[in-house]
C-alpha cells in the first residue's frame, strides 16, 4: 500500500505515503534502531544458529554509542536502516496499491547564439509540457505560442486539440503543471532521468524560485540531487521525495530481455506498437516557429506513445509488484542488490532468524568477487589485432558442456561415484 517513504533523521520519524481507495494517506512511524550481539543466553537466533540478544533504540546517537560498545563482536542487523525495517514490519505481505501515474514530456526553446541548453544550465525556456494523467485517462498539453504568432491564430490552433491550454507565459505554465501532478504518485518520461526531470526542476528554480520545487515532493522536502554515470559521463538528476520518478527508458532496458540496437522512442514505438513519433523536417526549433500545429501534435504524440507502451508492457505495474513483494522502494527495483538483500532479510525474519551485518570494505581481503582479467591496451596503431565481445557467453558454455543444473545426477553414497560414471559411459 505504500508509495514512497522518507526518514526524517532530526525527528526520528519515518514518513510513509500510502494510496488507499484512490486517496493519498500520510503516515508517521517512530524510527527503530536495532542491533543484535552474540549472547549465549540471548532470546534470538542468527542464521548460523547462534544465540543473540537484541538492542532496540529510538535515536541514532544512542544507537551509535551502543554499536561502539559491541564493536569487537560480530553484530547482526546493525546496518539495517530504520526506513527499510519500517517498510518490512508495516507492509510485509500487503497488496500493492493502484498508483496514480503521470507520463510527461517537455519541449524547450532554442537560442540562436548559445544553442540548446543542458539540464544543469537551463537558460532556454520551456515551450510545451504534455502530461497524461493515467488515473483519469486524460492527456493535457500546456503550451506557449511562438513570438511572431498572433494571439488569435494561436487560440484557433489550440482549439483543434483536446485538453490543450495556451499559457500566457512560462511562469503560468509551470504553476499549472505543478497543479496537474499534485495527485500523481509516479512521474515517468522517456529519458526523463537525463533530461525532463533535471531540466524542469532547474527551470522551476529559475522561474518560480527554489521553494516551489518542494511541490514536486511531499513533506515540504526539496528534490534530492543525485549524480550518476552514463556513457562515461557524470550527470546530475533529481529524485522526488514522496512522489517517485521512474524513467520509462530505464524500465524498458531492464525488463525487455533482448538488446535493441537503439532505444530511441521512435524506434521502440514502432517495434512495440507499430506507431511512430510525428515526423518533421528541419530542427525542432524550426517546427515550433514554422508549423506550430504540428509541433503541438509532436509533443502530444510522445506522451501518447508512453501511455500505450505501458498499457501493453505494464512495466510500472511490474515495478510496483516487485517493490511490495520485497518491501523496498520502487526505485530500488531498478537495481538487483537491494531487492535481493531485502528478500533474504524478509525470509530470514519469517523463519525467526536474524542476519549478520554485511562485510565492510577492509574487513577482509577476500570480500571482493574475482573477475575476468582485463589487459591494459597500448595506445597507437597495431597490426593483426582483433577484438570480440561474445554476448551471453556463460549460458552458451553451460549448454555446450551440458552443465545445466537439471542434468546433475544426485548420489547418496560417495562410494558409488566411479560405478555410476562407468554406467553412464
């Protein structure tokens, strides 16, 4: 039933937003700091069968002190975050809610001197925002007219599109958009992590002021800035708090089980739906100024493709189900480690056991997994050098060598090994 959660470390409160019967409900839970230390008379058991004693505290300072007292012992769950514990204890086994999803796409202006603006420095204004509100099945476009176009002509063109609003300026557009997404649980776009979310957030800061970015979140919080790497570059984006952002491009890459030669929305739309983006000649800036009607259709079509993709693939629904089955946040499902770790903890608790702390870096020289050897290339031109990257090599080897688990023959007595091998020859 939860949508997102936030740990207020000053007040030691875990805030959780739920969706119940179509309504947003905000809950508060006291943060729990828990650790277990070895004790032969303890009332709890770790996964190795050792007895342990539990220490339960309600603030980080006291917890850190207690952890230092037992720092020479092998502790259990001292690294288990209060937020994750709250979700497990409160929502374990609960059904996934029906989320309010908003798909959106923005278009931006073009500067003849500076060109297009990057998300971290959005000096160009937003010209259009289309948002599909899935829970009411409406696609709403907010748009600004080109400077050279008269108001009368713009009004006539806008009238040709359903739920399309001509805004007086960008300030009005952004305020209206924040009103539109007020009841949304999920924001999603195509490559929105790399462009739409950071550009819109930074543009709201410039036009409306930083305080207005709190409206993208709940609990009066600012969106959390996050750095990530993509194609060898370090990029910046923002994560809303209380409202979840899921980049549909990343969902598609994760849940689509075969590699595509391109992940452009136009190609994926044609591959999955038999539909394309609106074609046009020249640049998007030329389309905006010379064929504004097609420009509006272009912006709306991108969001309509997203809506239709999710209607078919249901990747957001899948993300929601995985998150609730494992009591993790929706964004955590984009990786594998957090979901797997939480699933192990949940199962151990179901069996009445607690789990040891994760090994810390430096605790052991053998805590790193062995990987392949990668030779350092020598710069320059070389003759008779080739490179090959074989996709899915391990599964291919398993099939070729008949090493799949279902081919294993079990044995009860070790002395029968040689005899068994002779029989199978």
